[in-house]
């Protein structure tokens, strides 16, 4: 197993700092990582959204995948992987971005993954943007249900030891205080 430590390069004023040790066993991609993160939760960010960032890291686990300033800036996604020459290889966006932001991401990065959430708003957003997104070959959309986000919120502690197992497009997150099954729904691959 590969052990990596990543530190947040930006700590927002009044942010809550979390220590997350995540062990990932992705049977589908044959990725096995044990990585420690120090992550700032911006004051305007909900714990559900925070945990979606953590989950998105795990679902795309890579030693080079980094948490960014995210909520604190409009210039960066929530997570990204950059090449040695600073090209963006993977841009991970959470929420329901507008068409302009999606196009910007698709032009800047080799691959874009949008983690859409909000049981009421996300389907409406998808119907309004589906044709435009389908025209972009390097953009994928994954929907995470509110019920799963509510379960993820129960896992939150200031210091977390998480085990994420992925197999057959399902994920199981285990923590000391809860276990969560996640069934990501791919709206576009």
C-alpha cells in the first residue's frame, strides 16, 4: 500500500480543520492507497458538502489528487490533479455549476467530473444542461443522493479514520461511528 500525506495549502479564516486518514481499496480500478489529509471546512460549507469532497477524493483516489481552495475561490475546482508541468489532468467540481464554468473546466482540464447533489435541484439542472454537457467529451456527471449525504454527515469527526471500498460501481465507507453505502448514479460517463 502506498502511504501519502497531503496538507491543505490554504486555511480559510475561521475554517474548521479536519484530519482524515483514508484507506481506499478500489477493486474496479485496482487502486489501493492509504493517505492522510488535513482539510479545511470553509465556514459557508455544510458538513454534507465537506464529506462529499472527501468521498470524491476517495472515488478518484490518486496520490496526486489534491484538495484546493475550492469554496474560497472561483478559480479552482474542489479537487484536482496537475501534471509535473502544471497542466490540469483532472478537475473535480461539486454541485450544479453553470454552463460557463463547465466549459471553462472542460477547456482547462483533460478530464472533468461533476458530483451533482440535491434531490430536488439536480434533476432540473441536469435536464437544463444535459445536451450541452453531452457535447463535451471530457465531462462526466455523477449524482449523489441526499440520503447518502445525510449518512455521510454522521461520520464526521475532527479526526477521522475512514475505509472506502469500491467494487462494481458501489462504495462502502466505514468509520468508527458509522458505515455508509454509496451508489453513485452516473448521468454521463
